[in-house]
């Protein structure tokens, strides 16, 4: 079982920005794209985007332009930055690899004034 650990969630003002981090096991990027997902309240988990070791991120269409996925040089931390957040961005955010059915415990993001 691959272990991921997300952090950085909390309360964010509408129109603000957020940065989430995910601790990624060493060398996982050598074999897989690692992704960000979120589960809005009462909805199913949805894919936000992912990135490979080569650093070529891709995003779901609805968040393209507001979301940025990156890694640190050591490829052991995955980041998600989102700008101009709205209430619809509230949810539990996860990093992981769906083909392995492996995600972290998630971090809660609440967008509210």
C-alpha cells in the first residue's frame, strides 16, 4: 500500500487562494503520475489533475487556469495551488494514484466568509 499524506487545508475566504501539500513516497514518480482529487460535500470524488516525473501537469477542464500542480526537486512533495476559490471548491482534497486505489487520508478545505 502506497502511503500519501496531505496537509494545508483549512478555512479560505472566497476569492482567496490555497496551497496544499502531499508527502509522496520516494521514487513513486518514476512509475506513476500522482494526482490530486477532491470530494465535495455529498458528491463523488473527482479528479483535479496530475503530474509525472517529467513535470508535465494536466488538469480537469473545469479547473484549468485556477489550479497549478507541481513538485519539489526531490519529487517527494506534491503541491496543489488554487486561486480565486469559491464555495464550490469546498471539500476534502486527496492526493494519490487511482489505478492503485491508493490515497491519503485527505485534508479538508472550506471556502467561506
